[in-house]
C-alpha cells in the first residue's frame, strides 16, 4: 500500500480538510482510499459523521493489531479516532520502537495492496506525528499563506531530514497545497512563490464556507460542489501525476457511492 501523510506541525492550516477532500475525490475518481485519523481532535472522523467512542485506534496502535476499518463508500474506508488517542503522546514515549506503532498496525490491517492510505497528522511533531511520518512514503504538505508559515516550514524540513536519516530513508514530499487563499492578497502569491522554490506546488485552494460547513457538520460525503472542492480536484489530479500510478478503469457509476 502507498501511505501519504498530510502534514504540517503548525495548526490551523486545513490539514484535515485537505485529507478529507483529496481522499474523497480520489475515491470518486476510482481509487481505493483508506483514511487514518491520527489527530486526537478527531476532526477527520467527525467530517464524515463517524466516531470512535471505544478508543479502538489507540488500542490498535498500543497492541500492534490491525486498525479499525469503517466503510464510507465502495472504495472508501476510514480508521476513526477520538480523544483517547492523545494518551499515545505520553504512553508510547517509553515503548520500544515507538515510532513504528502505526506502521505495524497498518501491516496488520486487511487493506487491498493497491490501497492509498491517507493519514491526517496531528498539528505537532510529537510521538504520534513521528509515527505518521515513519509509516508514510510521501508527505502532502499543507500551508496557509502567511509569514509565520514559512518559518515553520524550515523546522519541518529539518525534522523530515532527521527522519530520513534515522527511521525512514524513503520519505519524500509529494508536494504542497496552499489553503484558505485570497486571490487578491499579495501574501498568497508571495508564499506560493516561496513554497514552489522548495516543493512541487500542487495547487491553491480558495476559502469556501460550503466546505467548512460540510466538514463541521459531518456531511462531507454529501458535498458535491463547492469552489474549494473544485480547487481540491486540481490538487487531486496533480497528486496522481506525482504518484505516477497506472491508469485503472473508473467505476461504472462513481456518483452512486461515497455520498
């Protein structure tokens, strides 16, 4: 399976919205997609109207068994999360091989060989985030235009370099996405230019109330059209090009499932 971590250690950059939108659009385009909510805030879980009241994700990571898998559509599944997962930040710190908890759990999870696993990382660089980046083959970096975001990227790149050296030599950045963009603000163009000097820029996403309402209300599966969703479809297309996947036939009726 191919694992992509949607990441940035800075909060408020729309990582969860990006994971939800890109995952949904890839599934609607005929890819087999599995989402993993590794953020204890469980926003990705709530975006799809799910919950993990029993703390199954934390238990799976702690015990090295397969992740919980819930069906969202014909080719679309999720491992939901809840606040119990926050225990991992303290309880995994003394665990041997603590950075490999997610990798082991994914290996024990019955997913198809051609599944694309999209992991929503927590807004930090703690044990849980390191688990995400250790399990991932590539990173989808989510950036919001602003001066402090560029400073945070320097720290993030240093962390990625250390992980490549010590635990995951195959880790790379698939590209970056700029979110919550205003086309008339010069800071958007400035940050886009700076990011593009370092990483492939997969797209810019406009601010959009419809997408915000869908994620906060747990109605992501029902969302069919919005300005931001159109922008994310461009990100999806560019990401597929970066992954160089072979063409596969699309489902006969993609509109009949996943909402």
